[in-house]
């Protein structure tokens, strides 16, 4: 009769340890049921669940392992596992798996404690914890981004309550927390669509144009209410646009020259482009500025509003239908269809209420530095970090996206 044994080894890491340990087991025809290891600051924690085929061989296996591990100055613990315990554990592995991503400028113990407390309260068990960001500086102010990923398993009673709990503590601790199913699509996204104003760039272009027209305060107030979802986008857009009537066409180039990219935008677009992702701007802003960003960032598709200009002056109208929230969602699906990918493979990023329709259509919808209404309604949100934090939601490690090959010019 076989015997099941859980073996835990810890101590200073050395090359060839796995080969040595499994080599001893191999002499006794031991079957490996599970294996895993982690190394933190050159300290190894290594675990293996072994099935020893013949009960009489258990003592010799353990004796040989003890002798060799002691010689290597490693600590070891053996724990017998019953068949019933193993079967219960194996069955639990078939439960749904989710990924919880903790994003911050710097990771603190309290953040991990509160995230893990919520997972436990909702019946989820943590299988693995992995740091995706690089090892931090000992000077906290030098750290721009930090990310820890939790792989959790279980069936939460109420996903909405779980997401609400995460959103609450994220606000209290000034961190971002994403919760998503660990499906086949997570690392197989193929298209990323962006809002433009206050997402790819820091400004609302229509507000910048309004400053040049001398109606900045009026337009900014209407923009703010529209982004909060207090006003219908199309109506507010027409009202703001009308205030720009008579603005000289040359102002567009002036405004475009001073637009600042959002933190992390260039790194994100450079990485996506290198990895073969398709990208798009779906904006309620203007095509003039979308084209400017397309040339700068190498965007594949742009859809925005064509500002009508007659005799060198802005008329206060646009040519064609307004790109509102509903149109953004339609465009997302159209581009996905043209690229022959499913909507589950699409990431959408935006900040305003008019972005919610496209965020809801995407496999991964991210509210970026958004108003409270948008954060509460979106699947995920990033409020404390730059736009390149999206890479961690896909599951990339910083070491995978910080090499020289990702630092080539975008255009």
C-alpha cells in the first residue's frame, strides 16, 4: 500500500537542490502529486506532496532525505497525509480561480492584511502570492509602482459585495485592487481601446480650447458635470461646442503642442505595440488631437468627432454624428470583429460616464482616475498609479516589460 507524505524544506537557496532532492526520491520510484517553491532574498521554501509506492520504502526515503538535507544545512519537515485528506484537497482544486491584484506606490503589511481578510470572509483561499513589480528601493519615495498578485480559489456567495468591499478599502488605503476571474482570456487580450481626454492625455481638450476662446470657466463646469454623469453627454457636448464658435483654426496646433501624456501612457503603448496588440482611441473629443496622438504613440485606430472649420474658423459644430457612450461601445465591437477577436479579448480604459458602455462591453474594463460614479460602476479601476499599471492586470511582470526592447521609439 502506498503512503502519502508532505515534505517541506527551507533554508538558504543553492543551485541543484531540486535535482538532489528529487534524485533521492527517484531511486525509490516516488510519484510527485504536487510541487512548488519560492525564493525570497536567497531563502528557499520548497514543498512537495509525494506518494511513496510501497509503505515499507517510506522509512528509507525519509532517512536518505534527512541525511542529505542535514548535510546541506536545510531544515525539513515531514507530514503524513491520509487518502481522504488528499481527495478532499484535490477536489477543491476544481473550484473557480480568481486573481486579486493589489497596486500601490509601495506595499505595506496592512494592505495585504486587509485584502487577505476580505478574501477569507468571502470564502476564498489564497493559493499563491506573487510580486509582479521589481524589488523596491529602501527609500519609499523612489518607488513609482508596486504590485502583488494573489491567486485565490473558491466560490464567493456574492461577487458584488466582494467587489464593494475591495473598493471600500482601496479608497481608505489609497491603493487599487482588481478582482478578476483567472480565465483563458486573461493573458490572451489582443485589443486595447482608450478614451483620449484625461486618459491618454492629462487634459480635457475642449476645456483647453475654451481657455483660448475666453470661455474656460463655463466649459470646464459643464465638462465636469458631464464626466460625473449628471448631464447627458451629447447635449452637454453640443452646448460646450457652441461656446467655441469663431475660434481661429491655428489655436488647435497651439493646444496640441502643450498636451501632456498621462503617467505611464508611453510605456504602456510601447509595450503593447511590441507584443503585437492592436490599439484604438475611441473619443468624444476631436479627431485633430486623436491623429496627433496616433502619430506619437503608433495607435492603430482612431474614432472621434470631426471639428467643423469653415474659412479658418471653428463653427461650433461637428461633422457627422457625435461619438457618445453608445457609439464608443459599438465601435469597440466593430473593431473587435474586424480583428476577428472576441470581446473577452478586449481591454477598454476610460475615465468618464460616457465610457461606461464601452467598459461594460470589454473583457477587461478599467476606469482610470475616474469619478466616483464611474469607479463604482466599472469592473476595475486604477486611481493611484499611472496608465501602465494596466500591464499588471494582464499579469505581466515588470521584469518582462522593462528590457531594452521595449524602449524603442514609438513612431
